[in-house]
C-alpha cells in the first residue's frame, strides 16, 4: 500500500531547487523550490517536536496559500493524515471537526512559522491503510463527515487530470479557488507535488484575478461558474489572454450562456469539468473546440483517462477507477448522497450519456445543496436557526442561482419584529460564509403534513419560486 511519504518524495524529486514554484499574486515575491523545501523542513521539525507518528491525523486549522502547501507536504513527510479546515469555519464548526475526527496534532499559523500543538490523545487511528487526506463532506445528520483518500488514489487522480487536460510541468496553475477544497487540492496542489507544476495564488477579486489571467507564460485556470459569469458579463473587466491556454470549470454546473459570454469576450472556451470529493476528476471536455458546456445545460464532457463512468437503470452516475477514495469516516449519510463499493462510487447525481459519449447531468438524488462547488447540508443551517431565540420553526432549501449554481433560502416562523439583519448577524457567528442563506422568508407557519413532513412544493409556491 502506497504511503503518504511517497507523495512527499515525489515532490522532492520534481520540485527544482532554483525554479519558482509558488507565487502569491502577480506582483508578489516568488518562492523557489529550495525556499519551499526549507520551509517544509522547518515544519517537519515542528511536527516531530509535537511527537507526531505515522498515521496521526493532523488538523490544518485555517491555513491558506503557501502555509497550506507547507503544512500538507510536512504532514506527508511524516506519513501523517491531513485534515483540512477552511479558514471561514466558525469556532463551533472547528470544534465539531475536532470532536468528529479526534486529530492528534493541530497545525496553525504562528507569528513567524507554523506551530504544531499536540499530541492530543493516543497515536494512530482506525483509517484505511495509506490514507493521506480526509476530505470533508456533509452527512445527512448535519454532523461533519469525512472521505478517506489514500495516497494511491490521489496519485491516480492527478495522473488522470494531467493526461486528460494536457498539463505540463512548466504550465502555471492559477489558483483562485481554495486549496483546502477538494477541487483546489486536486487541480492546483497535486500537479505541483507530482511534477513541479508552478502555482500562482491569487484572490478571486478582479484586481488580482484579471492580471493573472493576462500572464504571458503558459497557464491553466481552474475556475467556478461565478468567476466566468463575472468575467464574461462585467464591461469593466478587460484583459487580453496571452499565455492562458486552458480555462476549465467545475464545482457547479456551468450555464451555456455563461460559457458563450466568456468565449465571446476573450476568445477562449470554458471547458466543462466534473468531479467529486469522493472520486476526484470524473469527466472533462477535451474536444478540440471545447464547446461541450455551450451545447446544452449539464453537459460535462467525456470520462478522463483511467476513469470509467456507468449509468444505473434510474440514471444514477457510477464512477469506477483507481482514483476512487476508500470510503466515509465520521458523521453519517445516506446512499442517495453517495455509496462506495470497491474502487466504485455510486454518486448522488443523475445523468445520461449521448451517442458521442458526452455525459449530461440531469439532477440529484440527494438533498445536499451545491453552493459554488461547496456542498451544504440544509439541516446544519436549520439547526443553527432554531438556536436563535424567537425562532419557532425553520426550513432551509436549495434554490437555483445563476451565479452559484444553487443558494440557500431560509423560511422562518419567528417572533414579531425579527429582522433579516438580526438573523444574519446570529448565523455569521455559527456557520461559514458560504452556508449563509441568500434569501430569508418570514412566514406565520411552515406548510407541514400531519406527520410533520415539510411540504416543499407549497413552500416554494409561497416563496414564488418554481417547483421541482
């Protein structure tokens, strides 16, 4: 079984000591390979000082950018398992992570360098052999649920992406999506680890993103629909693509109109990319023209090399390959949201495959809401709302959102005089920003059956939204 240490050794072998390997912003100072390796070595010493052992789970608490890269590589050098926590998680959410996964070491940013805190509890854990990272998902109960991904699965997924997307060692990856998210780890961090592909870390704000997209050297841009919608429809956003060779989009379905608007303005197609935390990359539009996303809504290309996509009778998308993770750990969930079966993952997505072999996604079996590529469990937000004094009942639904794929609608039965500002202020202290509802509807009561089941159709009608 491949160990996490082998991923670190691949990085050591591929990362040139003199060549720039990471840069923060187009005007930021470059981080050459030797500097990154020295900073990783310092973090390794810090982890060993905290008595880290092989198989320990290390929580990377709030790390972003270069510190995140350093933390991941140092953990793998110690044969440890990485557990990531997005920076915007609230204190209660971070505490829930600790309870769910019992990390033995906490790694956070200090005044001068990364600081390891631990050990906390006994060494090791009941994870599959070779686990390198626990990616976070959402269980049906709202408690944190992880996905155990082995070093071998990460390696296979990255090889599929590099080959299918034609990403070379000299190609610059423009990183505007979070590295802690599965999409960012797979598309940005892992090409750096395996073949030394340099990484340009930028904010998604136009003032940083636009100069990055105008860079002269060969570059790849993994984005989400919101980025392309902003770039394609904002007259004040202007740039001339020079080295930019590939624009890809994942995280949520890319609307044909968004893809067409971006190509019309900048002359580059937006190539559809479909993946999941449980499998890594699944399909990609590798066609010469790259127009699959423009052909019809939900068209996400053909299977990546090494990935097999099957459809069950009801149209459920099933993925098979060495890239499939080992399984779920912590939390709980139902099979509608995903199910593992020996190098096979039954997704919660529905789809169809046309004659040319293109996969078209047509819906979901599960209840999770996809907000700009991040899966949100509505029950978690409902629980937070019900903790607000004066809220008697609450329901949270996913509704269509042109920019984000989906967003949240919160329907509340609350005391007279409660305002949206009061609700949002309360939620901001308890859930991450991407879990905040975009719309709040106050009602005298929620439509429920005699058994207490929410009447979703009637609720959507009351909100004057289209029913499913």
